[in-house]
């Protein structure tokens, strides 16, 4: 299955993933070597990406944790909408219900008594600091060394801003000696769990930290330039700048 097929599979599922982010999740799941834990499933868009990738790779189960109440970025204020029926319908329609294990509960409740090592941890639950920290602290110990953690909405942009997630990123990813190979895909930040860091590793990580804070500034500046050019009816240059903005945000770095 290629990236176009993945996009076609999830196009009709409501969710807040870009095409690049959907492809990122598919490839991460395809290349991981075991079970996957997803925190924040909502209506199943990311779940289907992960499950399709897992089926194309090692075939590990996807444990999809969600209360199925409220919006995906509700910062802990759960709404009245019950998304479990449409979630189950979507994973069945995609043909992945055989490897997806829905856990309709809070992530810290699901983590109690958990003993199985996991090969990919995807965090996209409530976006306030306390909940993101709780998700990370509950599940990171179960992530195997050499495997990947991926966190959604972890980069600042004009159309979304979640300082709680960025605080967790800084304290528990960038300041930690246990994570390396930091990469950005759209608003997703990925990192690999390791035993320790060498001096060279620390320098590379510092470079990524600078990029983590500078990329949004470049994005914001180019976005402002594009809007100014559009207002003065320089439409071709405006489109070129806008294309540069999109390429910065949606490519992997």
C-alpha cells in the first residue's frame, strides 16, 4: 500500500490529520516491531493509519485508548458526543478491526497493571500540560528502547497553539538523555528511545531543539508575507510564498 492508497482509505474519516501526518503514522507503524498504543482515537482516522501500517509490517495490535467523549483537542473538558459507534464503524470499514483493541477509558487507567512492551507510542489526547504529562509518564516506561514516540500538535503554528504539549516536549524529550533522532512531520514530533546519548548525539539534539523553536517563526513570517502580497494583489508571489509555508510545515525534518 502506498501513500496515495493510505490517504484514500482515511479521506472520509473526520479528523485533524494532514496527508503528510497520516503517511507518517502509517510508516511509523509499518516499521515498528510490536504492539502500538494510541492515546486519543476520536473517530479513528489515526487509528486506521496505524493499523494499516501495522498490517503492512509486523502485524502488531493497536491499542486505541479514548473516552470517546468530546472533541480531540478539548483540553480535558469532555463534551457530550459519543464517538465510539462511528469509531468502531470506521475501523471495521477499513478492515482493521481484527487488530485494533479499543480501550474506552482514560489513558492512566489503561496503563494500570500494563506489562506488555510497546513498539510505538502515539499521543494525541487532551492537549493541556497536566494531561499530556500524565499520558507520557503513564506509557513512556513501557516503550521499548530503539522504538518511537510520536506526539501530535507539538509544533507551534498560527492555526493551533498548545503550550502544554510544547512544555512536555522540552522537559521530557529535549532535556532527556533517553530520546534521540527527533524529527518533525507537519505538527507531529517523533523521537527514538535510547539507553544514553553520546556527545555527538547531544549536539545533534541541540540542533533539533533550535530548529523546533525557529521553524514556527519562519512559518509565521512567511505567512505574514504571503498575506501582504495577496492584499496588494501580487497573487503569483503570494502563492509561491504560501507553497513554501506548506512545504516547511508538511515535509519531514
